[in-house]
């Protein structure tokens, strides 16, 4: 975790997000890239499909006006903490900022973003934006909810495991982070229903592998009548976790709705910071 991308937006609680960034960067000796994308204007076609005119650029103007304040907050905190850092910003061609974060994030060890609420709730649209980022960037993404229940630390981690490709990718992408944690709990929901082969001791194999990285790990098979997403959230709460590590599944929106998507449920009910990988 030597290079972190911190996505900074004027609507975020910058100070609390920087608390998370500082905690991780200090533990790993990371270089922090602060990045603030500027959204483009809303465009409408005129006369022909290739002719476009701005309809509304109020958000672009607001972001540009807030840029100096965000930059100063970031740089002041990084200097105070003695961390290596740089600040970047660019203008995007649309309101969607994901493409800019993807371009910046692919050369970093981890991307850190803030989760957003709409009318006090985490929405499907917010979950979809983070899922799209995870599917596109190819790097682990740490999604941080506002109003964490306790000061952020990297001490207690819950790793959701089911033997799948996605779970394996998330676990091994996060080994450097897990190695700095005090305790990692491997949680497998309803392992008796697994089609992954021998699960006489659910999670034992991944626990043994992680232990060879000097990670303090325990396993916890859980039998639950709840859907997997809800059961994972509950275990992270019981474990008083600082981070929940989860493999992100790339199902279509329709499939997610039919099956009850684990990724979407966790992002709409985050018990703590959520680290996703695909």
C-alpha cells in the first residue's frame, strides 16, 4: 500500500476522510495522491446529433470555486502529518466522475472514496457508482461512510469468504493491509450450502495462507437465515470491525435485484469502511 489515491469532493466531510487516509498512510509509509475531478457541464444536442451546447454548468463552476479550499485542506493535513503527497485535478467532459478516478487509480495500490447519502440514506444509485468504480479500476477500493461509529483504525478486519474467485481476489489484494491489522476474522456465511468442495473446516485453508503472511487470523463459519449481505453486515457489527473486506460481484442490475445482491446490500447498509475488489 505504497501509493494511495484519495478522491476528494467538495461535498465530502474532508477532515474525517483525511483521518482515514492518514491512518492508512502512516502505517504503510504511503505516498498519497489527492485527486479532485471537476465535472463537465450538462449538454444537449442541437440541430444534429454531433452538435452540443452547454445546458447547465453550475456544478462545474461550484467545484472550481471549491477547488482551492479542498486543495489547501488536503495539503495542510498531509504536511502536518509528515506524509509524502501530491495533489491533482482535471476537468471531465460529463457529470460522471468515475472515468477520472479510474484513470488516476489504476497506477495506485488502493483507491479511497467517500460514500454519499441522499436524504439521510445510502441509495442504490450511490452503491451502483461505487460498484462501477470497483469493476473498472482494477484496484482495491476503500469506500468510507460518513459518521463512522468510532475513530477509524486498521485494527479489526472482517473478511467475507466463500471460496469464490471474487473473495480470493479481495483477500489477496488486501494482504498488505491485513498484515498491519491486529486481528482478521474470516467469516463464511452458511458454508454447508457451498459448492466449493471440502468445507469440513470452513475458511481453514485461506486462514492458513494468510497466517503465513504473519496475519493474526481466526475463522468463523456462520449459519444464518438472513440473506448473505445482511448476515455479513451483522457479523462486521458484532466484530466491531474497522474494515469489512468483500469481493465485488459483477452481476447485472436485474440479476442483483432478483438474487438480492450482496455487494449492493453492504454498500447500502455499511457497518464500517468497506474494502471491495474484483
